[in-house]
């Protein structure tokens, strides 16, 4: 039996067995969690997401969000002190 195509445990631990390092997948957050972070109501989050104003995805009837996309959206739509701020590669605002 030829096992040349199999990936070693070391390769899996180091780079997911893909032969190169890959970025980790950003976790999804729920509307409830996002509402807590943004200090708004869950209804507001659902309303903005359903209208397409807030970036979101639906999986099996559940709406999910990527924090990085919501942060980008907030920078574009913010008023006051955050307006005009950009996020650096490290994720900090400048």
C-alpha cells in the first residue's frame, strides 16, 4: 500500500496538511452576541442585517456575522469620533 499521499501528524499540526500555512478561519458570531458588542438591541441587529445594511450570512435559518466585516462596516457608517478612522493590519484603529 502506497502511503506517500498521507499527511503526517507534524504537517497537520503545523499547517493543516495543506502543504502551506493557512490563515485561521474567523469564527461566526450570533446576532445576540453582536448586539452585546455594539450595545444595541437584538432587534436592531436583525433589522439592519435583513435589510442588507449590516453584513451577515444565513445558515439554516440562523443569521451569523463576521466581526471583522462588522468593524469595517462600522468604520464606514460611524458618526462622531470614529468617522474617518481606519483599521490597521493588527486590527487596531488609527
